[in-house]
C-alpha cells in the first residue's frame, strides 16, 4: 500500500478530542512548588526601591528573588545571525529587571510558594517604587531626534541597520522606468495568543537541570540555557516538551520565567511550576510583525517589473528576543519580490527599540511582510498605470527555472502563472459581475482580490533522524523537528510506512526530548517535512542498506542479489527465499548473523546536512461585501490554489492552510495591538479588546493542492505550514480596496477604518 499522499486522519487527535492530551498544566510533580512573577505596571521607569520583606514572611512563601539574587547568571541571548551595516547593538537582558523597566509586563520580582495562591497573595505584599520615564511605542517615532532613549548604550534607539541588494542597479532601473509607484504601509503588530499559554516545571537533581515546558524548539532552548545563561555542559540541561497547544514561532526562544524556575528549583531542591495566565501572555510573550515600510516599484511601458526599492523600520520591542532581528532582515530578504521576475531589488532596514513587548518570529516570520508589500505595490501599479492587476501578475510571474532572485535565493521550480489561471477558474471569477450586481442591489459593495505568495521553506539548516527497532516490535522514529499541532505523529509514520512497507501502527513517534534525541532544530520556516522528512528518508535508506547485507548473509546470497520491496528482503532470482524486515531486525541483534565489521542492530541515526531552500507558492482570491453605512466587511468567498510539491497527507495539509488563512484573516481584518503613545500601556490587553478570528468570521475555504515536486529533497516536498498566513492578508486587503475603489487601506481593515475610507473617498 502507498501511504504518502493519503488523507490519513491524525493519530494524535484521538487523545486530543477525548481529553487524553498531556500538556504542562496537566502534570504535577511530587514536592512541587508554584511561582508567580511581579511585573512592571509601567512602560518605562527607574526602580528606586523594592521592599520584599513582607512577601518573604507571608504564609507558604519559600523564596523571593530580585535581580540582585540572580546577578551571577548570564543574560538571555539573541541567537539570530544577521549581517548588519556596522555592529548590532544588543543590550543585556537579565531574567529580572536591573534597576530599570522597559515595557509593561517586564519581570521585576519572582516569588516561589507552596501553592499558586500563596505566591499570588505574596505578590500583593511586594512594594516597588518607580520614577516614571517618558516612553515611545512606535518604531519610526523611536528613531526620531529627541525620542525617549531606552538604552544608554544604544544611541537613537537604533539597534542595527541591514542593507541587502544592489542600490546602484535599483537606481538605474528607476531611471529607466516608464512607471513608478510608491506606497507606505504598516504591517501591524500581532499578539499571538496560542490556545495554550506558556508554562513550565523546573527540577534539579544529580547536578542536572530538568525543564518540562510548552515550547517548540527544545534543542535550541537547551543550548542557550546551557551555553549563555547557566554556563554548564549541554548534557547538564535536559529539556522536554509534551503536547504543545500552538506556538507559531513565539515558543522557540528562551524566556525569563524558565530561567528563574531553574534557579529556584536548584536552590530550593524542589520542582517549581509556573503557568502563565492570559493577561500575562498579552504583556510578556513575544509578539509579531510591526514594520513600517516605504516601497517603490519600477515598471517599463509594457508593465514589466524593473526594480524594487524597500525601506523598513522594524520595531524590536524593548529587548532583542532570540529570533527577533531575523524576521525583519534575513527572512523577508529570501522572499522579497515574491514569485516575480524583478531584476534589481534593494532592502534597507533600520531596527528600533521601543517600550513594548519584544518581537520574535511569528508564523511566516518576514515572508508575510515581503509578500504583502509586493502584492500591494502590484495592485497600486495596476490602478495607477492602467494595467489589469491579474494580467500584470501573470506577465511578471517566474516562468523559467532555475530562476536566481535578485537577493540571492534561487527558485528551482513552480507553476506561478498556472496557479493564477487555476485560481481564477476555481473562484468562478467569471461570475463575479453578477454577484457584484446582486450585492449592489442590496446596498452593499462587493470587491474581488487576487494575490500571490511565495514562501521560503527551510528554517534552520540540517536536521537529525533516528530509526530505532524496539524490543516490543515497534519501530521508533526520533526526529529533531517538533510538532505544536501540525500532525507529525501521523505524517512521519506515513513516510516510514511507505518506505519500509510496514503498517503505520508499527511506528512510535518520539520528539522534543533532548535526552532521547541528541540534536535537532525544531519547527519553523515550514521545515519539518523538507528537513526532517529528508533526514528520515536518508536514515531509512541506511536501514535498508544495512538490512540488505544482513539478509543476504542469512539467505545465502550476495547483497547485490537481494532487493527490498514491500517490507521484505527478497533474492531476485529465487523470490521464495525472503525475510521480512522485522525478522532481519531481530536477527541483527545477534553478532553471529552479521557480516564482518558490522555493529549489531538495525538502529540508525543520521545528522542530515541540507542547506537548501524550497519555495511553496500559490494564488489566493477573496471576495468581500462591504456595508457602506457601517464599514462592516464580510468575507464571503475565499479560494486558494497552492503548490507544495509532493503532499504527504492532503488532509493535514489542507488543515494547515485553513489555520494559516484564519490567522491571515485575523491580521487583515481584526487583530490590532494598540499601545497608548503617551503612557506606553497596552490598550488591547485582553480578549475583550483584542479581536481574534472566530468561526463566524471565516467563509468556506476552497483549497486546491497542485504542485511541482522539488528536487531539493528526496520526497519532493516544499512545505505548507505558513502559506495561509503569508497569502491571506494581501488577498483580503486587495478585495477591500477593490470594493471601495481606493489605493490602499492599512491592516486591520476594521469597520471604523473602512467607514473612514469610504467617507474620505466620497470627499
């Protein structure tokens, strides 16, 4: 049976839907204590006094820590490697504020008690005096002369400047252009709000730190904790993640609370548990996006793209988070210009510190921003210069492969123009005029938006995989990637079942344990099937190669006479002489059955070095109805045609697209992180103030999977996890601007913002 390509239902859903999932909050350890964090209520202030005496003597309190108590620890690191113009200024980030707080929610005091309530009650007894300082929450404002300065060591609040491309070639392209369009846009800041907030249990015994946490990159977290903060060998830090209720990138970095729990567990000799509530999540977990961009596009008289010039101010927040600088620099540069032929591109990014929660990688991390700006420019060029927006995209779509993009990546394959054609048919755009007329008859405006996207899937290069034949007859698959909802417990066994000729029930998937799996690069960048799948494919190839030699010995044949098919090793000339894989695995444990020089067992581990990017791509089409009296927008139809190469599991892939589109809809229409410009307070600090998409915000999603397998990995997969979030924002904004007959509207297109645009258009 062929397993790759089958819409197998997720194995893990049985336990999730029956309440059998195992999340951090479900676990309690013997002798466990509880922690609570006292956080700054101010965006920017000097700490003049901390009085913890009453808290230390409160009932049940075991320890109270301020910065002075943990001053011997290293600071939280920033692991993103970015080639900047001049040095990147990364100020120190201790786990507890050192004399000064820089955003609402900055941790100041850490309390450990016998119960969660005792820790919370003690927090009320901590007295902290602050001298409030002026704050700045907007990236461009932070770089203005005279703006409040966050760090003495960072003049003008600018951490770095990143430049990429050929400015001279871009200048020449614009000089030769028949048409030039320019746009200023905001890629709005997002609060991620995963279903499961951050949580962890820390334990220390026998000289080893153990951290059981909700995270999606356990190896990177282990490495940073060991190398930079505790300065111990990596094998002295054991990090494990159980089931994880969403992350989308922001659970991949080290947070202060985990460091503090580990310190407390070591000093108290007892486990320390901390679970973040939703209000804390809004003011302490990394946030996403927040770029202000001015971009220009040059075209010739026929509408061919000549050059793209991009200037961005990226808001980093108050501190440099682990992957923060990458999402405005390296990540968008790989996708800049989208799936189009643009001979000359230049980027110029300035990064600003502000009195806000730090920014880190969020679903797509830079690719949504890059695709959004080129698609908005194309719509504007069509409108201003008299081109049809769909024809303009088709005319400039990459059609010859491999295509070297101007900023260094090379697109190996794709069907960019065909995606557009297929999407137009799937969306029934021929019927749009009739639907538009029907909307107008009801006093509503209908708009159609067409937009494309290109993803760059790889994330961290290289990945590990192990195939382990267990004594119970199961085959364990240990992969260095990690699921936080993608369905890896199903998709990886599908690959193994296909290659090894075993039923899927024969496999046991293991992830997210640094003691079981020595190295890995977690999830991110739609990398799991591309990187982890490639590593698994290679590991299984080694299993088969080793098994072939052992089977040949047992079947009294030469290895070249034996082939592996449908789970059996068969002597070609005498098919009845054969052995099944599991029998060979058992025999391989006995050295007497092995060829000379071979180690016992079929177990295989491989660290697969693969530093190649794949390019998922597609075309999405949206239709909206707008009420001109209220500005309310209803998303009526949504169509996606996506090229993800080989599809391991279409059902899971469509689910990934659906989830990504939902998040893109949230950014385009609903989600708006608002800080008060004077006080720096987070005004959208709860789900009463921050609008996440709900089921009734989503139409039926018409998704077609069609693609060209890539040669970048042996499976031909391209990655699908981030596509919807990358494609949906520009598609929906395109539909709204079409309905309103305007050049542009910034996200989120809330009813108020739409209503104001309608009134402005009417004069």
